[in-house]
């Protein structure tokens, strides 16, 4: 009965049934009575497209050689689904909010809608998935060839090669591309969802499960008396007993490696992303998939080991390829119908994967590789074309055919030489390269486009070197020496022992190097580069999805100018004009907007148009297209950050709060300082009053005493009387001078002094001052030497006050000269912008610590209670007030014991050294 | 599907009582951690011996029983706190 024509008829009938189911699913969807909208189980079953012919045939083959080694491939996805709350749920919400259409779109969107990144992901996906597709074709071809020999059981390798035309793999490839084109690219839809395809894939998942479990039950309960009997028989055979523990496995490192790889694969394989994220119609469905999909995996794996053991018991000595046990066991037991069911189950496992993978890849090739390039070729004028739906469909259909043909060619030329599992792991490792960019992208806000590009390209390069090239070498495309001796005989570059790292199995070795370079490049690249504005916006949208889920993401980030009509035109070119009109009208109605045809679209509407477009042609292309109508720019980063999320606002508030509290602290400190200063001033005022009273009392006391003497003794000698009267007069003068000085100082300090500022000749003023003090020097026998230019430039000052300063300094100097050789030197120099007057004496000098103090009120150098005060103690403070008012500066230089040198400067007339900024400019 | 319908569905995902969300988050992570530890060495090595339990290989029983238990627990918590746990999708 199992003739070639019969098997072919059954195969075609099965594929025909798939077409019918898909057609029905699509029809229900268009009628608005969607099959999947309310069925989380269909969603969970469609995710089971994960189980391909690798699972179906390959797991048994693996179990027959390595025992439990087939399991990590299914434990990994279970672990990821257990962690659904953190990963899948998040990715799902992000993707729904941003209209993500593929994994390339996801990564490109996250890193600022980068076209380059989307293209790179697409290339990696196509190169990485091709072997996987060829694996499915190979499995179908092999199972067909084996079944054709019924009832003989022959190893397929010993059979003559089938010509291409009669090759079932080729036929299947053609049929599958027809299916994918019909149900994957029938029309362009804004959501990129294909309900018919999903229903068909879910149906296929049921078929393969039923078929596989049927074989399992048959070998366990038909051929044996249940599990116990089968395992007992196996345990008796020492060769088989090894398979029941980890003894026969490739070791724990590879076990862990495969777990990690499969964890990455369930998230990152393009077809898994397609069914579990893109095709998801309701995030609530995840609730069921969380346990139903792992349960599916568990059930389909329960019988793997029993079938493998049974096969080994039936065909001792390895005369039958263990990859075909599922099929050959029913055959050798003459179970025709079961064998046929198994074949159909294998067919469904293969076709399900091929359909979804080719649709997912074609979407990526179209949206993230071809369209961005075409849109950038301005001479094509694509952005001005009326209707682009035809072009999109043509590209996608072409991509599907190309992918399947390439898969077929890979199978014909390379795939023959490998086992199913080896090829599958190759693809898993390629898909795993996306994991850092995805997982990092949804948790790490600072990850940048440069980092993702670096990580992906380095990881991909290492994948090519440690996995793909060696697989070419194993197929004879490259010399075997490439593996054994390294390229050009360089031992350090051996692809399985890179840089001398040996002791690991090839898979763990490859995972280590690819991930080291991938994650390393990703992290380093992100740390050293900076995010552009669009990147920061996207990063925030992705990382903080839980805050943005309900609202309209990105609505506020466009500040463009486009009319509503422009947008309808633009969207209409990709989804059809009517549909575009309806969508925009719906959107407006929902937001209670009235839309006139030529009205300017608000940012939310532009964002809506962008997201709708993104659903069709991917985020990167959508942005390019939108730029053609909305001449907008992304708003400034400060604004974005403010608008963007509450966190940054909260952060902003707390930062401000911190700033304020810091400012408050500073103010408190200032206040405390001011308070101290006030107390100090208060003390100084008290001191001042005390000093003033003391200073006033001294002359008053002597005046009063001499006055009393004169009053009490009317008969004093005239000479005596004259002497006392002279004392009274001198002390009165001193008192007057003192009071004048106090008044002067008080006026100056209060700013109430009347200044007669003018451009005056300093020489005349200085000469007058010298003349006024000449008697002082002559009387005390002090030698005054004067050095002054013959003519001095005009200065801006008050003449009388200038004289007062010079007189003050000269009389001070006269008071403090000491010793037999009493000298005072007076000098005037002209300097740029000012004249400098210097008065030097040869007195005791002023100690370092007193050089500032002497300019304070009532402070005299060398003051001690025993010293008789030589002056009022107000001269220098007054000088300082005056000089400072002129815009000059006064200071003293002194070496104790060597006299003191007072300098002061007066700015020249017309120079900038007016009183405004003159205080600090005199030369040190 | 139009954008509005999809947005509403995102909203519908939030019909979960927020008080339960942190419970689910904790459970989700705990189950993952338990699985990750149980399915890898060194804990796996404990059961990696040529012994039989109920006539089945010990390691085989261990892996599948634990796997099943994790799935059971995940099923129990996944729809935890839904206001309409069985509606409307069934």
C-alpha cells in the first residue's frame, strides 16, 4: 500500500488540509469572528512550532547516542516561560505598544530606529536560519525515502540519490513557499498578523504531538508492558544502561550550554518571535501559554527516551540510523497506518517551522533590509509613488521563494553530511547572538546603538569562525586541515580550540567565545558611546514600558508640520487609501478630534501615522517615510526627558530638593558667619566707644586739671600761667583734631562725605603737604629726602583729601623714626594708570601680623599698655578710606627693625581705574 | 486589526488586580530560580546514578517530575488575580 504515489497523495492531501484550515482562519478573521482572538490555547499551540523535525526525529537520534542530552533544549524554554513576567510579558507589551513586526524591527526600534542595526539583524537571521530550514527539508526527504522502502528498513545513506525533480524536499519547498505566500503575504495589513497561518500552525502542532505520542504509546505499551518493562530491559544491557544516566552524555558543560542556547532561542529565533509576540492578539493569552507550552514540551519528550531505547533494542549494532527510529519502529512491526501517521507528523513538524520562519524572514528582509535601501535611493522616487502595497508584496514573496530555495540548496550541498541536531544547534547559536541586545535593551536604559552594533557584529563574526566555517570544513567545502591545524597551520586559530582554549566541547567553546565578544562589545560600546536623541527616546519607551503601556507612546515626540491629508496619502500608499482614511478617522473619533482635510495634524496624529506605518514597513522605514511629509524634528532632549516619564521628573524634583537643601545649608552657614561678623562688629563698636571715650578723656582731663590750677591759683607766675595756657590750647587742638577725625571717619564710613572729585595736578597737592610738614621734620631734626619727577600727570582725586593722606603718612613716619640717624624717604613714581606714592621711615617697623591691623581704628603698631600713644589711631583708617574712594590702594611693607614703607596709589585722570574697579588693580 | 482595538487590548491586560502583581512577580522569579538550580549541576549530579525508582531511572523521574511540578505551579499562579479569571476567552 505504501507506494510512492500513495505517500505523495497523502502528503498533498495533508498540505491541502492545511491550506483549507488557513483559509478558514483568515475568512473568520475578516468576518470579525476571529478563531484565535478568544482562544489562548491556539496561541500556546502555535508557539509549539518550536518543536520541529529536530524534535520529532532528531531528539530520538540524540537520545540513542547521548542519553538525556536531548532534554536541555526543552528545559531552557520552560525556564524562560517560568520567567514570563519579566521577559515575555515585557517584550510583548513593548512590541504591541510600538507595532513591532519582527525581531529585527524590535532591535532596530530599541536603538533609535537604526536601519543599519535592523539590516545587520536580518542578515544574521537569514544566514543563521538557512541551515535550520534545510534541516527540515532534509528530514522530510529522509523520512520519505525511508518510508518508500516499506516494509524493508534501510539506512537512507545507502540509497541512490534522487534526482531533483522527483525530490520530495524540493516539492515540499515549493509547496511551502506557495503556502507562505498565500497566507503570509496575501495582503498588507497594519498589524502584520496572519490568523490563518497561526491556526494552521497550531493544528500542525496537534498533529505532530498526536503522531509522536502514538508511536511512544505503541513502543511502550504495544511492544512492551509499559515503562517499567522497557526500562528494565534497557537496564540489563550495559550499553543501554549508560543512556539512563549522564554517563553517555556530552557532559555537564554542554548540558548547561544547551540550556542557555535554548533559552535564548525561544526568545530570539525569528519564528518564535513571530508566533509568540507578533501574532499575539491578546496579551492575556500569555497566562495560558505560560503553562500549556511547557506542558506540550513535557508530553512530547516523555517518550523520546523510550523510543530510543526501544529502537536500540530492536536494531542492535547500529544498522539503522537512530534519527529514523520514530518511523522505522512502526515499519518493522508492520504498522502501516502508524508509519503513515508518523510520516505526516514529521511533515507537519517540518512544514510548520518552514512556513513561520520564511514568513518571519521575509518580513525582516522586506522591512529592515530591502525597503530602507530602496527608500534611500532617492533616484527611485519611491517616496512619491502612489501605491506601494504591490511593491511590498512582491518583495516579500520574492524573499520567501529565495529563502526556501537557499534552504534547499544548503540541504543539497552541505546538509547531507550532518545530523539533525548539529545543524539545529548551529542556528540556535546564531539566534542567541540577539539575546544581549534584546535583554539588555529592555532592562538597561543606557545601552546604545553603537554597543548593539559592536556586540552583534563581533558575536556574529565569532559564530562564523567557530561554528559555520568548521561546518563547511566537515562537509568538505573547506579543507579538513582548517579544523585540525587551524588556518594556514596557525595552531592558535584552530576554530574548535581558539587561542588555545581546549577541554571544552565545540558548542560550549563557541558559546563562550561568541558571548564574550558579543556581550563585551555590547557593554564596552555602550559605555564609551553616547545616545542620540531618538535613541534616548526609544530607550525610555522600551525600558519603562510599564509606565507607558496604556497611553500613546511617542505622541509628544513629533513636532512636525503635516496636514491630515498628507498623512492619509502617505499611509494609504502602504495600506490602501480607504483603510488609511478609516484608521485615521477612527483615531480622531477616539480622541474626540475633528479633522478637516487640510488641517494641520497634531503630534499625536503624526505619531499614530508613524506607528501604523511601522506595522507595515518597520519602524526604521516608517520614520524615513514620515520625514518626507512631516518636516519635523525630534524635540530637544531636555524637553523630551521632561515629557517622557515620571521618573525623570521625580528625579528632577528630588534633585531640585537636594539643591535647595544644599542652598539652604549654604545660606545658614552664611547667616552664621554674618551673625559672627555682627557680634564682632558689636564688640568693635563697644571697643570703639571705649577707646574714643578714653582718647577724649585724656586731653579733657589735662585741660580740666590745668584749668583748675589756673582758677585755684590766681597768683601764678606769668611764665607758669602762659605755659599752662599753652598746654590747654594744645590739648584743645588735639581734642578738636580728634573729634574732626572721628567725624570724618564716621562720615566716610556712612558714605555721607562730600567729595570734591576733580582732575587735579598731584604735584601741587604733594608740595603743599610737604610744606605743611616741613616744620615737623626740621623741629625734630629728621632728614627728609624727596624723589619726585618734575612733572606729574593729572589724577582724579579730591585735592584736600589727597593732601590729608600725604600729611598723615609723613607725620606718622616722623613720629616713628628712631635712633641717631632719623630719616624719612618720600618718593613718587608714575606707573601705567596710576601714580604711586611711597613714604619710608627707619623706625622699628611693623610685625607681619599687624600689617593689616594698623589700618583699623585705634590700632597702633607695637601697642602695649605702657606705650604712650603717639597719635589718635585714626590716621591710617582715614587714609585707607580716602585712597579707596579714589580707586587706589594703600598698603605697607615692612621688615621689623628695618623701618616701614607705606605705599598708596592714585589712578590717573581718564584712566579706567576710577573708583568702580580700582580697588583691586594696583600692582602688588 | 486596527490600532484602537489593539490599544484597548493592552488596556485589558491590566484588569489584573495590582495587589496580585507583586505576588506573581515573586513567584515567577522563584520558579525560574528553582528550575535553573534543579536542572543544572551540581544539584542534578545528586540524582545522576544508576538507580531505579518505581521501575524508572532515577534521573529520568527526577527531571520529569520536577518539570511537571514547575508547570503545575506556573499554571496555578499565571492567571492569579484576574478579575474575570475564566472570561471572556474560554
